[in-house]
């Protein structure tokens, strides 16, 4: 069982919106083995196109053994993050079949891949505003966001110690909600803000808007919802330098 399988207690295409969003987020962060028509030549790789219901699809699995099993033979392949596979195939209009025969089997058509790539490409916009007052968050927002946010931040342990959800009145008079992240080094803030923005993009529409803040010096009101992140384990002693990993080949369609 893989991380994708663990999320698919029901088939992907029968899952509810929240479950499908979690599966797609995991797919974006998963290394996929994309089947190729032949071994790469001169840094160029041709994607294997398979016939399916009168159309052609690409094939990828989250394990190279699974990929060989799906085709009944070993096959040339390239390993890429799921987000990169979605970006490239979505741009070419080529559907993607993932993990056929597994609990996480799914078929993503070209519009779905293009939407996934667009959601992943969205970058948060930095604004210079101050919170004028804070209050407890909307219960509907907490129910929809807090569990998913806790899991996402746990994946990034070491970059943050947690988050607090609050409602906020901003200095320009607007009302919003804030996910205030704490313990984040300045250099890691853009990556963490993007990760939270991606998370929100994949969730069903939230009942109120949410912005990301790193102003962990603000006075937190009673009733705020705290999400704690356990410290990351200390990394093992560094191994001797290994040869640099080769860059993946360019894909030809």
C-alpha cells in the first residue's frame, strides 16, 4: 500500500470533494514513474501512449514495480513529481492513467490535469496590512480547514511550530481570517505560504476567506484555534557525498 492507496478508502471517482482534494494534493507531492515509449535519447524522452476507449492516455504509477505490472513487462520510464507530470501532460492535452488495478487507480483527463497544474502554479500575493483586531474563528472554517492544515504542516515539520486560526479586522477595514504560522525562518516563509495556499486551493470552497500570516507576535484572543506541530526528528549524520543525480530527460509528445 502506498500513500495514495491509504487515501483511497473508496475509488477516487466515487470519493467526495474533500477526499478527492486530499488525493490530488498527495498525487502532486508523489514521485510518479511515467512510462516512456523507449529509453531516452540525447536527453529527449517520448511518452508512451496507450489506447483506452478510443483515445490515447499516458500511464504513470507511484512504484516502478507497479508500472511494470500494469503493462505486464518492464518498460522505460522517467521519475518525476506528480505536479510536474500534471503540468507537462496538461499542456499537451494528454490524459493520465494512474495506478491501474490499485486502490488509488484514477483517470485524469486533460482538463483535470490543466486545472491541477493551474492550482499548483498559483502563488500567494504578499500585502502589507496590519490586523486591527482579532477574534475567534468561524466554526465552519475550523471544521473545513483545521484537520487538513494540521496534516499539511506536519509534513513540513522543522519549518514551523504550528498555526493559530483567528478572525481578523484589517487596517484597511476588510474582514478576513488568518492562519498565523509560528516559528518559521524568514527564508522558509515563501515556501510555507505557497504550501498553505495550495492546500486551500484544493479544498471545497471555504465559508470565509483565509490569508496566511507570520505575525506570531500578535495577541491571540480566547477562542482561537491552535494547531501544534511536533518538532522534526534530528537528521542522521551526513553520508559521504554521492554523485549528482542526473536531470530528468525532456519529454517529447
